[in-house]
């Protein structure tokens, strides 16, 4: 069969490189984009090819892979199936628009959606989006080939949610994959896009122009932080590929000329023995690329940092989240401030070039004093970069369920939304207050960095200056201090809309 696989982007999480850095655009239409590669469809494409199917990949971050271009391609090539990958609720509106356009162009071509958001909301999506024919729930390596082999008997496809004579049918669930070593390595050559290494999330700071890609060596996380849906998707399990299988892919990346690799594992630092084997293998094979990963500060594998550094690890990102134990406990983070300081200090002591700290602010019950304590804590830590983002509630997380139980969110009407706690939670600071205290916190943090760590600050700015104009660096550094005017009203729960409210339900919903 001929299959189109489309990664649907939230446009806020990808950005074309400025023209002065994009002059090497080649005749095959390759562009440079600050974004993580679409590892999901890159992983599934070679699996389908092993089963004899023809696959074409699309990533909507490409200017020539927008809805109108995809519709034209569907009309011209008439694929047997179009598979749409939907990562989160922020991409769902774009998914609906694209599905409508594709179904109009080719009414008889089946459209199947997959990905974390689709998995979490399969039945609701089919009710809400009539242009989609079915939804794949869970991992796709076995499900998607099974679906293609059973077009005439969709009821036999475990994990599929589909329509039968207008009725939505949910098939038997498909268990989690146990052997992650059985599948081929991802296809990193088909898309005419060069993905550029930048700071995590939506910070537009170019770190290098080296050939860059992402890689996943394990799946899932056994922890239960209230803001995260990964435990629900992975059933609280952590599964991993063997060191030998990981090293085989790393060798391939090295041979393809990749200079920088980011491991997207939800928690890479869980298994000391496996980390040691991977690092020893990198050194034995003399692999040249630099790499980075994410992990928890309380991981037992923190003592592997010296070996990781020797194996070319140059970047670590820790989920610090808060600078008070009160807020860490409220988030069910199950870590201490002492563990945070120890992990960051060890990373810098052993020569990790860049250590990043993820923080969230406006958590339930968090005060202005608590937020300022987080900024002061960040200023004490030997972090190189950091991000302070407002806490949000997404369906599938314990925090979402808490708001449902408290009567703030209506799960039936709000399932396709996401909410900033500062917009809806009567126990959290208001958005206006959060913006005000965040500006104050960043001013303190920047001032301490300049005066306490001037050399590190200078080196970081010099790194940015290699690939960015001074004006762009200034805009990035100034962005936390801009007074934010909302271009649109914030997303609000159905109950607040019913009541005509624009402030949290402070006087209506109990704050317990």
C-alpha cells in the first residue's frame, strides 16, 4: 500500500531559521528549522516498509507541506491511507483543519490519527471530527501494519477505534510493546528538512549548526508528577532498548555525519548499568557526535556523569520545577532541594558544558513569595540556562483530574482544551500577578548571573553570537520583561464560559 505519514505541528514550536543562516538551502528544497524532528513518523516509516508498504513523509513545519500542498499531493498520488500524527491538544485544531482539507480532496481515502493526544481522546475525536475515519490507540509499530493488513476486517485490529455504520467501535486494547529492539532504526533522510539544535522548548536560541537529530532509547516514566501524562500513556512502566541496539543506531548516526544528538527519553538516567554500557560503547567505537539528555535529579545514575562526559555528553536538562519543598511536594515531584543542588553541582563538577533547569510557576497554592524563592534558588544553582513556564493542565494528567473533581473542568466539554492554572485555579496567582512577579524574578536572576558568574555568562552569549544577530539575542533576553498583551482571550473551562467569567472561580469553587 501507499501511505502518507504526516506530522502535524503546533506552529509555536517550530521556527524557520533566519535567511542569513539559511543561505545553504539546496535544490531539493531542504530548509533549516529550529524544531525537534518528527521522531514518531520517522520511526514508523521503516517499519511499514519492512511490511512491503510505500511511505512518504510530511512535516507541516515545511512551508511546502501545508494543508493546501498536502491536499494537492493526495489528489495527485492517491495514497491508500493518510496517517496523521497528533502530539498534543495544541495541535488538534490544526489536525481538524487538515483532515477537512484532505477529505474534501480525496473523500474515499481513509484518514487515521495517532499519537499521544489521539490515544488519550480517541472516542471523543471521532465524535468531534467526522473527517477522520479511525484512531490508533497506543504504540504504532505493530498496530499500523495490522491496520493496513485488515482493511476488510477492522474489528480484528487491536487498539483501533473506528466507525461501523455510524457507530463508534473501540476494539480490544493493544498491550505495550515489550521488545523495543525488534524494530529498524528511524528514517532520517526522507524529509527535505535540516533540524537545527536550539535551546529546549520555545526559546529561539541557536546552539550550533551541526547536523542535528533526536533519538529515543527508552519509553515511559514510573513517576507520577501531577502535570505529566506520560505515566498514563505508558501505564507507569519504563521500557528500554538494549545498549547494543542503541549503539547500533548511534553508529549509524555517526556514519551519516551527525554532530549533535538529543535523547528524548522521558528519563534517561534510570539504569546505571545500561548508561555505563552505552557510554563505554561510544568511546570504544570512537563516535564523534555530542549528545544530551533529560533526567531527574534523584536518579541513581547521577554517579555516571563522569563517564557520560568522557563519552561526549555536553548537555543535561533537569526537571527542577520549583525552589521550595512545599511546591515540589504539591507537584508530587518526590525530590528534594538538596538533591537538585547535588545533581547540578555534580554535572558542572564533571565538566558538562550546559546544564538546563526546567521550572514551572503558578502552581496550585503557590504564592508570590514561593515564586521568588524559585528564582533565588535558580540563581544559586550552577545552571547555564533555565526556563520558567506557567503550569498548565492537560487531559490525562492527575492535575486535570483534580480540577474535574473540584468542579473547575468539565471533562465532557473541555477534553480538547488545555488551561493555565493561573487562568482557572482560585488557589493560584492570577496571570497578571504571575507576569509581574516573573519579570521581577528574571531581573534578579539575570543580575546575579552577570555579577556572580560573568565568565560563564559571557561564554554563553558568545555561543549564541556565533549563529544569531545581536538584535535577536537582545530580543530573546528582553522577552521576559515585555508587558504581555493578550492577542486572544485565554482558554477557559466551559463552566467559566457559562457563567461569563474571565477570572478564576475564586468565590464559587472551594479552594481545597
